[in-house]
C-alpha cells in the first residue's frame, strides 16, 4: 500500500474537503481538518498543511492536487523571505472565489512601490477577509487608479470545462497567478520589482510544475507565503481588487438569476441553486456554479423534494 504526503495551504485543504465531500468520514484523527475514504485511497488533511494519501491509488490521487512528495521544508515560510520585504517595491498576487459555489475564480497581481505603501495604509488596505463588501468597494475604487494590476477571471463555464477534463483547482490557480504576474511585469517594464510575493496555496515546487507548459515567471525573487496579505500590502491590495471583481461578478449573476446570489458554500447556496433550477432549468447551472462541489447534488435533492 502506497503512502504519499504533500504540503499545501489551508485554502487548498478546504477545496479538497469540498471535492471529497461525498467520501468524508466522521471519525477524525487529532489535528486533522477532514478525512475521506475513496474506493482507491484514504485521504487525511491536517491543520499543519500536510495531506496524507494512503492506498493503491495514493500517487494518482495526490497527483490530482499537484502532489509531488516533498518535505515540509520545501514550503517557503516567513523566515525564508528577504529581510525588510514589507518595505520593498513588490508585486503581490492573491485569488478569490475558489471556495464559493457560485461565481468565478478571480486572481489579481498588483505592484505596490515602496513610496505608495504609506498611502495604501492610510486608505485602510489590509486582508480583504477582514473587510466588508462596502469597504472593499470603497478602497478598490481608489487603489485601482494608484497601483498597476492585472485581473484574471475564470468564469464558471470555463472552470467546469477544465475541471471536468481533469485539471485540479490548484493548477488553474497557478496558471492564473502566473499570467497575472506576467501582465503586471509587462505593464511596469523596464522597471522591475524587488520581489514577487504569492499568497501560498501550494508548495513552490508544485506551483512551478503547474506552469511549466506556460511562459512562466522566472523563479528569481519569487516568494510564497501563507497569510501573505500581512507581509506586504501588495498582496493585500491584490486581495481587495480580486474581491471587488468577484463582488461585481456575483452582482451580474444575481441580475441574471432574478434574485440575490449568496456567497460561500453553505446551506444557503443549496437553496439558491435549487431556486435557480426551478426558475430557469438545470441547464443554466454550468454558467453559474462550480459543478463538482457537493452543493450541486444538495440543490438537486431540494428540487426533487419540491417537485
């Protein structure tokens, strides 16, 4: 029986939990976030970021998540970042929407020059998860004209298409981050950032493996860290701009649906998806939701009860 351990960020662990929602087991080992048993593999994800795959299908299943076995030391930690990075001129990137049933994935890379850091602090730029939608919109409308940035949006139709072809969400995100960073590098050329900081969702080696078939950002001065919004305001600005774009897209989906679309992946989205199916038919789902989420089956169960 094979064993494979990979190291990922909490964002990807939550994605994995959603992906394996039909296979979750109730009894959890100490320190774990979830455990799931598929026909070929047992998966256990821990709060530390380690994910253990056990069974004959462990290598194949780990590979679904870019799972090249690697020790925890391969994960770039805050101690591995350049001294004083918080005061440097940096391109930061972050994404929004990966855990939301409705809506796209939005990825933004933003370049914050050191001389703009005081202004961004004055504007209240910080991790978008700490801000409500109204504040995000207010700040984003200002900083979008201050910092060079690139927005990449993977709409639901495209997301479902590539997901069903076998691409993991981690690989999708890596490709989007890579392209957004390349776009910003092009915008500021010949100026170069002192560092590029990516809010970590996979280990560095896996990230570059994901983008090896693309024109990739050179590895020099590229750093990965969890909670990177607290390390440099470039990532916090990217987070706010990505959330702003996601909010705008959800508003468009709400208009198309004829009612307010909720965020997240809780029970409220099951009800909303059921309402959408009942009013417009099941065929509209691929343009609104991430079909592989367990919420799809839950929404259909609600529909069947009402019919």
